[in-house]
């Protein structure tokens, strides 16, 4: 693997602060490669604020330095667009894809539980999983926000660290489907992530089709202490 730009590790870790007990893995080179992929996915799925926009050349260089893989190919296609697009266009596109469309929201528990009491419990369980692993977020996002889950997976390893991603595989598949239908370049980031997860079963595909047609369950109570921010509430707007 070619050396990464020296600025990349700091950039990748600026958004989600964490302390974690690292697990021992059999293949540290493969673990590092996978971790970097997940961190780059986490970074590219965050709101393109001025800091991230300024870091685009370094992010693209980090992606270009990845060893060849289906995930790296997808990320390269994404960064080709992301690096050269106008920042205002990037911001508007991000809001449209992830804040204004329920089928491509980045809050994973929504796809399993919708706006129900069960979602509040699922969010609490996810936060407890993070703490049990010795990991604390900065509190700026809900624990099921996909960039947060990706950072946890990157730091904690492919076993327990990636468990939340595997648990929400159907939601991830639906996000990818919605982004593909919208012809959004962000579909390539989701496609990259899906290459790292087990392939979908027939039941998974059926459930995704049902979610796309009917949406998650709805019950607008019981989410405290967690609620999904609306576009007006979210601090990056």
C-alpha cells in the first residue's frame, strides 16, 4: 500500500471522538485496510461543511492509495465527483438525499422500528454497546447515525464492531436502493459498504422491497431521550 498523506488520519478522526479498547486480530494488515475503508466511508457520509470540503484532495488521495478492491473502486467513483463538485451543490445534494428523504435517512434504527417506542430502546442499547466497548462519541449525533456506526466499526474491529452494521443490513440496502433510484453519487459509498457485509438473503431482499413499498412502522411517541433531528433542528444547516 502506498503511504497515505500525513493529514488524512487527523481528518478522518475529527468528526467522531472516541477512546476504544482495540481487539487483537489475526491479520493486522487486513484489519488496518478494512478499518481505513470504514473510516473513509464514515467521513464521506458526513455533511460537507467547509472543513470537509477543504480536505477533499487529501480524502481523494487516501482513497487512491487503497489497495484494489470492489469497495475501493466504488469509493474512487464517489471521490471523483465529490472532489470536483461545487461546495454549494454538495451541501444542497446532501440535505436533499439524507435530510428530506425518509428512504435514505442515515439513522439506522428508523428502518427497523420507525417512529415507535422500540426505536428509543434500540438507540439506548446501541449507546450501551458503545460504552461497553470503551467507546464514547462526542454527543453530536445519535448513536445510530451511519457515520457514527462506521467509526465504531473501524475502531472496534470486524466482530463486535461491525455487528450494528450487520444488524441493520436491510436498512443499508434500502438506503443504497433509494440513492440509486435518485441517481445520487452517494450510492457508491453505500455500495462500497455493502461489499464488506454478508450478501443479502432472499428474506433480506423481500424485507427491503416491503420497506420500500410500505415504510417502517409509525408511532410518534416513546423516543425520549433520543429523537431524530429534523432539517431545522440539525446544527449543520
